[in-house]
């Protein structure tokens, strides 16, 4: 029943996306300075970090900390899975995911930085990673095919998403039944290149996901959070309410506007 419900929800969402694309969100507030297709979604009430580098740290240092292995273990990445690496950058996770999923699996590396994707493409060819494909994304849309992924990884990049509700809503249908989104980030404000975990939980819940695992991981200098689509399908964008960190409350309190 649960798998059937997820398939039905993905189909409903795909239809809604097509309808929104055709209508152009005609009922949205004309004074909204965002892209027309995002105006049905609430505005993020938090700073957005600027993209400063496509390399978070050196690969050697990250391997010394056992970062990728710890995250993949936590996420349950296994042979034969299809995994999306959103914000893949120079491919630190991409190449290690390819080794983990093996010849029967598949990895899609996505980024909005065309230069990074070009360099990663050259690396994929050089290392002969036949099961890795490169795909550009958009800042407000991961542009992933529906019903395709067992896991979607977002590593040290969630704080750079300016339209989190639209982005996550459009990500929802990409997951297969039993699929999950895995976020690695730091427990600090978004304008300091982290995401306070209560804000992360609230934004994902608002976009139709539920938290299924959370663990602090010193080797990632932050935490690993895992979400799955909530039952009943994704929410109506017009009924979403923005999350806001409580003024003066630190990272332990989040309110809905």
C-alpha cells in the first residue's frame, strides 16, 4: 500500500508540475520579484549562502576523516542502487558513490556550475566511470527524472538553495518507493554556510517530507539527516507556510510564519 501511494503521489505531482508550467502561476502576487513559477511557494525566511567554491575541502583530508564512507553507510547506499549527487562539484562523492553502487548501479552527478560539470565530466572519462552520468540542474529545480532514485544526496550545499520549498517540492517525484533524501550540513546559520537542523526539519516537512534519521557526525563537521516522502502526496504549494528561526532563540527554535 505504501509503495502504491508513493507512485500515485509522484504521478499527481508530475501532473501538477505540467499544469503549473502551462499556467505560469497566473494567480501569484504580481509584486513578487521571484521567478513566476516559484511565486506559489513561500519565500524562504532566512539568508542564502553564496557559492564560494565547488570544493568543500581536499579529498585527501576528507578521506582521512572517513567522511564519504561514513555518510554512505549512514544512508544505506548499497550495490545496485541509483543515486543522485546534487551539487556534485568536482565529484568527491560521485566517484565514491560509483564504487559503492557497482556495475549494476548508477550515479547521476548534478550541479548548476557548468564549469564544475565540465571538469567532472573529464574526470569521469579519465577514470572510466561508465555508470556515472552528468546532468545540469537549476537553482530552483534539481531537474531529475521522476521515479528514478533510491537516494538523493545533498552534501554541504543545502544552505545555498534560495528557493528551498520549490526545490524540494520538485525533487519529491524523483524518488522511487522507499527512496530517501540525505542531507549533510553544519549546525550553523545559513549565511555562515550551514543549516540549523530545526530549520532543515521544518523546510523539509513543509515540502512534504518526514525525517527518518538524524545523527551528528564529527567526520563531516556537522550532521547527516535523512528524509522520505510523507504519505498522501506532496502539499499544495499555496497552502505552505514559511519557516522562520525564532528571533534571539538560536538554532533550537523554528516557527511557521
